[in-house]
C-alpha cells in the first residue's frame, strides 16, 4: 500500500488583510510576516521542505492565545502552535498556511509544588530550563527526549526518551493542562490530585494530539526527588542480537533501570568523531541506575551479571557526575553526530516500538533491510521500552535516495506493525506517518479519532492536515 | 449549590417487543426478563434504590456484544455494560431502562505474554481470577480496589486501590482495549507496544468512561514480576494528624512503598470485630514493601524511622505470607466490616483525592464535619495517593439521616475541591457525583466531554444519564 503525499490537496489562501490588521495592531512587533521568521517556523527537524505559515505571533499569556485563536477562527484561518521546533515528523509545517503561535516566550515556571512533587509551567518552558530551575529543590523532571524541547511540544507529541523505561512518558507524567480550545475557551483539564476518576480523561486526550485539538498553554507535570545515588555504565557486545537479548532479559526480570539505551557500532563511530570520546565501536548499551546507594549497587550487579551471560564485555562504570554527564551528552548528541557524518545530509528517523519479546527480531530485521541501502544508516534507541530509531542519512536533493529511504522506512514500519507494534513510539504522526496510522489503528479507530476532531474543532482550524485527513 | 436528583427526568418506555423477540431467539436462556435477574442487575454497592433494566443478556464474545448493540441501537434502546456489580456510585442503575449486557461469563484469560509483562483478558475476568491464573508464571496484576471487580469494570471506573501508590491506576496499567462502539463496530484501541505516539489516546478515552462510550469486551494490562521480597507493617498513632503527616513525609521523600493505607480507630474496631484481629484501636497505617531482600529491608528501615519521628508506635512486622494475607484481607474487608456495625445500614462513601500537601487538612476537615453526625462514620483510604474514603453509615430508610449524610458528603467534597483536589479519586462519577463533576471541571470542560459523547454516541444509548447530562 502506498500512502498519498501529505502535501497533495493542501490549500493555501492568502492571510485575510483584516486578520493581519487586527493581529498587528494588537501585538505590534510580536506579529511578523517577515520571510525569515515565517521560514524559521515552517520547518522542524524532519527532512520535509520548508512550508512557512503566513504569519507568526509570539504569545505571552493564555489570554493572548485566546485572542489569537478567536481572531483566526473568525476568519477561518489555520493555527499552528510552535514550541522550539524540534519535532521530527513535519508537525509544524503550515500545509494550509495560516498563523503560527510561537509559545517560546511563554517560558515561566508558574509554581513549584515541592511537597506534592509537581510543577506547573507555561508551555514554552523547556525541559532543561525546568531542571535548572528545580536544582535548588532537590527535585527533577525526568522526561528527556534528547532535544531541549518545550513542555508544550512534548505534551503535543506524547514525548518520552531515555528515562521512560523507569519514569514513563508524558502520558504518565502530565497531571493536567490548560488548553485554549478552537472556539477560544480556556479549559483546565484536571485538578492537582495525583489520581482521579472524574469523567473523561481530557488530559490524555490532549497529550499526543499534536496541536490538532487546541493550544496547550500551561502544563502541570510530576517531578521526582533526585535519587540519593546514580550511576551509569557502558557495555559492549560482539553482535547487535546479543545486546538486545541482554536488554530483554533485564526488563523481563523487572530490574528498575532508569535508562537503557542501545547504540549500534555506526552510531558509536559518529559519536566518537563528534564528541571526541573513545568508546569501543561495537554494538553498545548505556545504562543508568537510580536509587539508594545500596539499591544502585544491587541493580548494577544484577545487570552486570545479565550482560555477562549474554556476552557483554568491558562493563565500564561512570559514577562521577561529570563522567555520567559526558556519557549522556554524547548519547543526546548522537542524532547530530550521525547527521554530521554526511555533509548536507538529512535524516529520516524511524520510531517503531514493539513488544519487548519481539525487539531482537525487530532490530535485526531493520538492520537486514538497511544493509542493502545505498546511503549510511544507524540504529539507536530506547530499547528498554521496545523502541528504537533507524536513522536513514540521505541527500534530500537526490530523489532516488529519498525514494529508496522511504521504501526502507516503509519496510521497517510494516515489520513492527506485523509484530503488533506501533509506527511511532514517541515522535508522533505529524505528516509523515498518517498512512501508517491508518494501517496500524484501522479504519474504525481512525473514524473515532476523526469524530473527536470534528466535535472539538469542527472548522478544522487547529493544525490542519496532521495525524489524519479531516 | 444543590444538585438536582439524577433520577429526575428519567424516561422509561417498555422494551420493544420486536427487540425482545430478536434477543430471545438469538440468546435463548441467556436472555432474561425475570424480575430477580433484572433486580440483581439494577443495583450496585451504592445506597441508591434498585433500578432494574428491562432485560439482561449474558454475552459470551465480542461478536455477541456487537449483535446486542446493533439490535438495541436499531430500536433506540439503552445499553448498560455489567461486570460483577461492585461499583459504588450507581453506575449500573438502569435509569432509563434498557438492556444490561452482563459480561461476567466472558471470563477467559486470552493470552499471557509473560515475556512482555502483559496479559489480555475478556472483560469479565476478575482481578483475583487473573492473579490465580498468573500464579505459575511468577507474575502478578497489582491493581486492587478491594472488591473482586472485573477488569472491564475496573477499566470503566478508572479503578485503583491499595497498590496504586507504587504501580499506578488502571490509567497507567491498561495497554489497550477491545471496544464495541455504539454503532456496533469493533475497535482495538492500541497495539501491544509499551508506549506509542500514534494518534489520539483512544485507550485512555475509554478508561474511566463508565460505559458511556461503548462496551469494553477485552482488556490488555501490564503485569509485573512478583517481587523477590515483600513485607508488611502496621504502625499506630495517637492522632489522625500524626499518622497522615508521617505518610506525607514518606511520599515526599520518594520511598517506593507498594501500599500505604490509613485506617481510623473506628475502622480498626470494626475490623477487629469482623476479622477477629486484635489490632490496637487507634489511627493506624498499614504498609507493604516490595523489592529485593535488601531493598525491602532498606525501605522498611527508612519508613520506620519516619514513623518514629511522627510518634508512630508499636511498629509491627508481617513478613510471613500468611500474616501479610491476613492483614490485607482485614483491610479489604474493612468496607463490609464497617457496614456490619450497623444492622440494615448502608454506606455512602466519599472518595476525595487531594494534593498530598493538603491531605492532613483534608482528612482532619472530614473528621471535624463527621464528628457532628448523628450516624456512625469511618475514615480509611489510600493516603499515599492523597485519596481517602469517609464511610457514612446510614439507615437508607430514614430520610433525615440520608439528607444529613448527603449534606456532610457535600461538605467533604467541597473541602477537597477547595484544595484543588477531585471529587472522585477512583470510584467514578456514576449518578452520585454528576453535580460535583460540573463544579470540579467547569462548564467548558464538561462541554468538551459532552461533545465527545455526542460524537461517539449520538443517540445516547450507552449507559445514558451517567457522568453528565447528555
């Protein structure tokens, strides 16, 4: 099955002058139609061509977002919420033109409820900023997708990352949201209670909705006491399969590892070049353990034993904070490190997630597919969750490579779907996975999603053309 | 603000003869209009009067549920899904008549994916049955609302219970559902992957929807390796306040306790009478610790220290399985133990949940309100989550007591709402908390919920009259 281009049938009409006048007079310099500003907001980290909105407004408050939404709605003009632009599936591209609401200046931490292990932030606060502001409290926010994404954006894509195996994803960690609905109402989706059975789970409806149901302006999330002890470890394997089987056993035994990352030998090579590390260039696992001193020691011993049984070699420790930081920085820069191995290249990233029992087959299947590729590729990911990424490093200007990459991407995704997995573990659907979502969820599930969208955004003004056809 | 009776405006019309004929000819003995069967399905554990459906069908498969839903829909007849009848807020009462689909005979464990730490069951499987069937695998299902509820029912009410402080609620533990929609389609809400960003979170939409959006027929949930070590402890306090403050500190320090239950002196007295235990009749905490041998020891020592600092006395251990079982059986029977202290009495149970920093004020506020009551009352609950129940033991035939109880219930709920808490932590809205839901969520949030309901169930045939007015 071939998927139609998400760009097909996109309809752009010029921004109504009356709307531009209203927004300009209300927001002054914070309203922009400058090409550079529009271009900056017309792309994300995906390899799609720049597709700019007609205008950008930099909002400072929920009330301002209400004003913008009401004005756009009155003119039937699309709205795209924008955080820092780190999404990977074309979520932010203005397929049908319209107004992008840039929330990056809504970057205040509104409340730190240290006693309740929760915080409330404006949607533009990034995860690193939040952790900086939490430093004096002994608390931290664990969700870590690599990029220094905004919490609004992470909410929109149901992001997760390296800590999810222990702390869960945004789904588990968002306590409540403030949302501006398409008709310009302000809805708070939940109280501050840790759990609730009070009606439909509006919070979870907006987590992962990719800006298609409203604009998230405030996010309340769980935070956690910084563990008494943390240590990290690196372990090498002769084969990808050994490494993955070692992970599977770790998870099945219920060892509460905080992080468990796989990196293939090509990824390690790219990291060594980029981060000036001297990691052995073989299939590798990075671990992190959180807990009490004794608990961390015990976890580490258990994991070391499991690794040894699966042929893990050179188990190496990083207990000093600076060594751990260097290790995880190297991991976080892996995406850019890989990109830099090919000048002018861009990456198509798969994001499949499968039941852990199928992880070895899923990864080695992807490797077999990519072994035939004419372009470089890397495998890495959050294997503790069954989630990994294949990076397909292509020349975006070479249609043959693009076509080849899309074909292999299809094969990798369909392999995961055949294992009862998902086409996207944490990146979201955006433009790129709309066809796969239909294959994965089925027509009747898509019909339910579409009915919800119609019910909440009947005029289809909220990030139109994303997730599914209206 | 007074809430109108949920029974006001209820409209019953006789079951269409044509529908009865269709269901009888298709389901034979499994279709019943016998008064005893209807009455059994017209009540739950709430103190509401029996409100029977017009007929009951005992379904054996998803396909049969499809047939029943299609037939009912064709005749515009309401449908109420029924598990074991253990809900507490009138969820199962046939306010507008109609057909109850009893799912208790859909009680097969369909798949145990031990390697993936997940299972798939039919909706009628109860939590005890599931744990019995898991025994040989070394896995267990932790969600434990006390009653031996069905997993379909637990899904519908977003249930939790004593283990939620460590393992989360049904929200966190349901991986995916099979649902029959109001138009008789079968939707599988998710793949078997541990995490996914593939479109709207249909799973979470149905978790907590109380049968108003469709019939859940299959449930996939997470299961966990049985911990290497478990121990339980009981500790007594001179005052309620001391006990609660000890809990608050335990949670704030991030000690990963598996269970943390509060029981007031009246509850303990009822338990001693019912379960022939000799617990000291003072405000009491029950704890359970899960982990490795060393981890459990360490947690227990930390908690013991915290308890001591808050005046905890007689810290008593239950490490032998039979002692732990006796303790938790006593806890689980607390509701019935309390009921039995008053012959012919029924309990109105509050279910507020507040941010943990407000827990002490919330519980002592409830105690102050109930101290003025003319009927007996008990306080107990899952205080590690900020969730507790006040049991108001009334004579359901005494309108003065009923009125007094409802008034005090109102006061306790409003106190929680004033603390940014929720009117229901785990029981759901049902009939009883519809007014409070509006107060808690606000009109605009209710409007969103209502739009979703209209979009998915436009004819309002799925458990009509529950959660909110259509």
